[in-house]
């Protein structure tokens, strides 16, 4: 059985969706009858392997939709900067070497080639700038992968090459959206039959013409899902699912719900407002074999909401945690007053509120310090650190693998209001950390038993929320039951072993009676 996991994008500041896929890959590796692949659909300007390698995705299992068109496999950068410089025929300046790029300036024209290279001087991208305008960008793996052409600093055309240098496809853009795709006879998909689907691409001089993003996706997916037992799991449905519906045929299709699935604010007439990321799949349940959520609470909520709107038996909601633990145990030696949190540095994580909470708590426990792991927008956090005078005790740690790292801390803290599951929460309790956070669905309530392994406080914005979190931090760290809280966290994490979560996936994938 092949299982295709569909996602839009991946980057340095990977979200919980990408980490969930990385956990799933490890679980599927233990199911001998599953061949799993991870398909990314957005155009990604950096070599995809830079991001997927960091999360441990094996390169043969990574499928970029544009590599499928051009017959390429996922490969790291292998072209040397010296080879690129040697190929520049026009007279030029000596290379200007910077930390992450090399500039070459032509002496006969106002043209600059900027070579973006890794630490090994291997080329990821070469920009051509005329005056102050980007006009062309070449992207490399083992060879030239694709070339972008720009007009007024906006992409207007991209050309994708086969490994032997032939043009496999051209794509034209309007307002940064795919307007038309031309598939040439050099593409391995050109003659590959679409065994399912209703796409009817036109042709011009032998090339295949595809109009818009959706028809392009349909063309590729109809040729990718070509075995009877193929299963498709969509992790980000927005802007993707309309390219899958028309060609899914008899294949099973599951949609993973990674976040709050509806707007907590409802319209006056009582109509439920779905999260726009999931609206398409919730309103077309007959095309989806099941929805997958991570927590018992979300399963109950979504099941009740769908039951009120759909006929019995027309949908299925399964609970499969997005993460697992290899081992649940607490260190004997740890710093009780060392606080930790981990997430994307994004607005909905309210890390600035957390910094203010720590500043307030330090008035009562001066030894407190906070380490923040993750990447994203640092400026608001740097400003919050400056405002609170906490530069001596709050550190931005960047991206790190957390397994084995969290056990040295005393308490995990969170100000997030958006946790579909909370992978970092699971990692924290697996290493014995109690948790302080807001009393919100879904991950916080799944991982924290009030008073037993942490403290959840009613959500309040801004200063009131910071004060509530500060009080909870002080109360938890001062509790005579702190050691018992650590033991309870470990016990709670034991419900999420790899074997237990893998068994849930096996049961789902074996089902022949899916809706």
C-alpha cells in the first residue's frame, strides 16, 4: 500500500503540521506493508531537501510536485559555486564573498549575479539583478532544476528542466498565481496515463496546456495516484483539495485536522463558521473517507457538529495523536526554576505575553529564567524582552530537536491560544515537566490534568493574561506536590507510546469499510 501525505509547504520555521508528518513517517517505517511519501505542492524557492532533511524525511520519500513534472528526485545542492563562477563568460569583478552568498559584478553592464551558497560553497540559487531589479533566478540541486523570470520584481514565468537539461514544463503567473502550465513531451508525465479523473487538458503543437492551479494539480495527481490501493492523506487542504477531488476516484482520502476546526464566534442565525482551512472538506464530506483529529475532546466536538448537519454514516471522525513518545521518564537532576517553551514565533503563540508573565513572576521568584525554542518573527519578542528588562533571563534559542533536552528544565509554560494537539506539550510531559498555560482546547486540556500535573488558567488577553500566568507559575513552582506533578506527567505520557499510536494508524489503513 502506498500512502501519499499531501502538504503545501515546509520551511525553516516549520509548524506543527510538518512535525506531525515527521512523527508519522517514523510510525509508518514500522508498518512493513506501507510505502509512505510526502508530497509538497507550493513552489519553494529554496532546495526542498534543505528543509526536509532537517526533519529527518528520507529523500526518496519526498516528492515535490514540480520534481514529479520534471522527473527529478529530491536531491541536495551539489553544484559548486566555483563551477558557476567559471561559467560566467562576460568580464566581471572578483567574487565578493559574504557569509551566505557571493556577488559577481559584470564590468560592462549594471548586472550583478548573486550566488546563494551553503557553507560548503554548494549553490542553491543564482540571482541575476539588473540595476536594483531581480530579473532571473536559477535554482539548483545536482543540476539546474528550474529558472524563474521576473518583471517588476514579480515572478511571471518559470521553466522546469529534466535531469538531462530538457525543458519539461513552463508555468506562467498572474498576480503570483498559476495562470497556465505547459507540459512538454520531455516530461515523464506527458505520456503517463491518468487512469482516473475527469481532467481534459488541451494541447498546442503537441504540448499539454493546463489552465490555472487546480487543473495543474489534477493533472499531476491523476498520474500519481495510479494504483488501486493508494491512500491519500491531506494535511493542509486549503488550495490543494480542489486539485484532488476530481481525480481521487475509488482511492481512500483522509483529511487531518491540525488546528481548531471552527470559528468560536458564530453568526447571529446560529450557522457554524468552519475554519477556512477545513471548510471545503467539511462541506463535501461525501468525498472524504474520514477526518483525523488528535484529541478525544476534538473528536467529540467535531462528531457532534457533523452529526447535526449530515446523515448518519456519511462521515467518520478518528482520533490518532499526531505525536508519540519513545520513552517517558524524568531526570533526577533538573533546574526547578528554569522555564521552557517551544513553538513557532508566531502571533497566536503570544510569546510576548509569556515574557511579561515571567517578568512578573520573577518579582516573587528571582531565580526564574525562560528559554524559548523555535523560529519565526523575533522582533516582537526582542521588543518584549527590552520592555520588561529580562535580557538577563530570557533567551531565544532558535530551532533545536527537543527530545532529551527538555528534561533539564523544571516547568513548561505556554501562552498559546492555538493548539490542536501540542507536540511540544507531549514532549514536555514525557520528560516529566509540569505545564502552565491557558485553559483552552485542545492540546492543553488533553495533556494537563488540573492540579495533578500542572495548572491551566482562564484565557485573558494582554496584561491580565500575563498576570494570571505569572500567578500560576509561582503557585506551581511553590507547590509541595511539585515532585508528584512530575511523576504524573510521566504517567500521562505513557498513553502515547509509538506502538500504541502506530496501532491506530494500522487499524485505519486496514479498514475496507471506510465511508
